[in-house]
C-alpha cells in the first residue's frame, strides 16, 4: 500500500467517524431537549383494519395533502403516475426477450383513466409487443427493443 493510498484511507475513515459522532451528538441533543408544548394529534384508528385503511388512504391517495392543497395533490399524483409508467417501461430490461410498450394502447388506457372513460387495458402487464427488424443505412439489421 502506497503512502498516498494510506493517507486517503485515513481521511475516509476520519470523515466517517466525524459524521457518526456529529450525528449521534445531534440525536442526543434532540432526545434530551424538553418539549414545552403538547401537540394535539388527530384521532388515530385503534384496530388493525382501521390502521390499514388509513395507511392505504395516505399512501395511495395522499388524503391529507388533498385536504390541505389540491394543486400540489394533483401535481404529486401526476408525478407518481408518471413514475409508475417509467418503472413499467424499464421492466423490459429485466427480461430475456426484450419487449416494447405499445405506446398507442398505453396512451389510450391512460387517457381513459384521466377522462373517466373506460378503455381496454393493454394485453399484458408488460404490454407484449412483437419485435420488428429495421435495415440501417449501412445495410445492417437492427432489432428495436
């Protein structure tokens, strides 16, 4: 091990140690600070079913955000739906035969959700589509994934 490698190793461990000591000091300060005010909490559900229902409303529908600010709720919900579509699109990288989403049927389905007019869901969870071959400029055959 060269001297420069040893110096950077020591600096790295020192940075981690400083971070951990600072983090633990901040946590200790927070834990020992007295709370002068009691914060009133909303009535919480007692049973398991009530807890599951309330969590489903918060996680799936952002109920408290909807009650406080509807503009941010719409933007957040559109962001989450877009993120789900991106994740579905990226699932093709995890399968042996690469599939490509049928954009037109996905668009019709999503627009049906937005306009409350039911449309047929694309054929498969991963939106099965046949592979097409294209001949490039140099005469090479390229498959579109």
